[in-house]
């Protein structure tokens, strides 16, 4: 039995900043990010200061035009998301698709408000059936080709 989990993400402009600070925001991109504990000994997930090289947040949740409030999205966790500890980060992008601001569900140390995703593991019955069918087909094909070659060899003599 499989459970499909969902994450509901809500975001809004931080009202403690002065009005107009968000005038250059055109798009919001929400991503699923690895927490430091899930990055340990995994260089392909490491955090870089340069956003072009940063591998902390590889999983896109949603991208939408920017609005200051009333933003909610429910995302179904995809089957290819690896097990790990995560947080969610929202990037505000300008008209040139450059990240100009962000907010996240965790603190600066990235050790609060984290959640865990347990990946689907194991084999499915359909995969077992397919592997048996392909194995049987390969054996039958091999025997068929062997028989045809033997027959061709006898007829040429």
C-alpha cells in the first residue's frame, strides 16, 4: 500500500519591510531544499554562496507570478524524491529571472522546522512480472536463433 504525501506551502511578503520593497518582484519560485544533515558527506547536495552553483534546493515545487499575499500551493511529493530531511525555500525573482530575495521555513542555522521524507523503496509486482517476461523472451529468442543457425548450417552443406 502506498501513501502519497502532500505539502501545503503558503507565502506572503514580510510586512516588517517598508512598502515598495517588493516592486521588482515578478515571479516566486518555491523549492524543496536539503537540510544540512541530509547534505553531510554528499557533495552533490552541498550549499554554495553562488546561487548558480548551489545544490541545496534542486526540487522545484511551483513557480508563479508574484503577489504580495494569499499564496498557497499544495504539492504532492513526487516518487523520485530521495529520503532525507528538508525545508522549503521561496525565491523572489525579478523580470530578468534573477533571484533578488528569499524566505524559508527554517532558521539561519537550518536546524528548526525541518521535516523528513521517506522515499519509496522496494520492488513492485509489475516490475517483477515485466522482468520475468523479458527474461523468458530473451531465452526463447536465444533458443530460436540457435535453432535457425543450426538449420541454416545443415542446409548449406
